[in-house]
C-alpha cells in the first residue's frame, strides 16, 4: 500500500551542518505516528521539510503519490496542516471568534456566513472545546490553547496533520488526554505525525519514528521498537540510543525485521 505521506531519502543541511541524513518514511491515513529522538536530532526540521516549510537539499516528499512541490500553495494548505510549538492563534480573543476570523481568512472567497459558522462548529467539536467557545484564549489551560491552535489547522479539514511538540509542558494526565484526541482524529482518517519527548502514551500510537542526529534509527510499532532496542519499556530507548553512533543505529535498522515489515506496509526503502 502506498503511504499517503512519504519522505524518500530526505537530506537537508544548514550552515554546513547536515541535519537530515537520507530520511525515508511513510504514513498512511488513519495512523497516529509519534516522532521521537534526543534533542537536536532534527525532528522539527523533518516536520518542516514534510510540510514544505523548508526545502530539502535532496530527496522528495510525496503526498498521495504526488511530489509535494508539484502542489500549488492552496492545494498544499488544504492537504497538510502544520501546528508549530508556539501558539498560532490570537490569545486576546474568545475561542469561537478567533476560529471564525481564521475561517474567513482560510476558506475560499465567497464562503457564506452560514458556512463559516458551520466550519467553526465542526472544529470546536473536533477539538472537544464547544463549551469553551466564549472563553478568551488567554484564559484557557495550556492543553486547551494547544488544541485551539490545532483547530485553526482543522478549518480546511486537511488529511495530514504535522504537530510539533503538541503536549510539551502538559502534566501526564493532560498529555494523555491530548494524545487520545490525536488518536481519534487519526481514526477518522487523517495521517498524523507528532513530535514528542514523552513515552507515556505511545501505546495510543500506531507507529513510532525515531531519529538520532538526522539518521533514521527506527520506524515501526511500539512492540517492534521494544524488541529492536532490547528494552522492556519505551522510556529506556533514549538511554539505549547512547550505546552506539547514529550511523550504526541507522545501519542496524536497515537490516532489521522491523525494516522489512515497514517495507511491506509500503514505506519507502532507505538508501544504503
């Protein structure tokens, strides 16, 4: 099966530093995928490359089999929603009004007020904040503000969502609540990739992608990750990554049963 969102041998450098070293991965619609790795591994850069925010030096990004750079800006915006770490919504406005303004900016010219209102209602339901529509965003909790930013990207109902640290700063209970929301959104047919440093809710994901200094160290299920890194708990994976160089982890993954299973799912094959 061809992945809906795929990266094939992505390379990207800045200032003479190689940030992405030939990353290949694939995500299907209906999947919630967690992107993990130590700080400075290139996770945010990978999200930006997948979303078209940063252009790679080599390789390509494919959306439903088409090169991302072949899409118009409007087509790309309707296909991929990117939510950065910082809030992207005006915190001085009530949530419903802020989403209404965002809808007027993002929906096609000529969209009626009734259609705008319907879009806002749909988004409020999707992010589970209908009861907070009249609350000023600055008075929402941290987790609710992050969901509000996600709501802006849901206005165009994109099939792909790229979320950069959407649960950072949340306590374990709120983190799991957010991950349950992302899982539901994925189960509705979206392809969702989110970066995270937390391993507490990885059981809610379909797949994990682990990068180390720009190298793909693993892609597969949580069960496969525990077997691949020979650890009983996902929290120990980060410690395990210190046992070998990034290039060695990448080579080990290319030769692993997990890589073979990823290939069977249609994920692009990393180049040797």
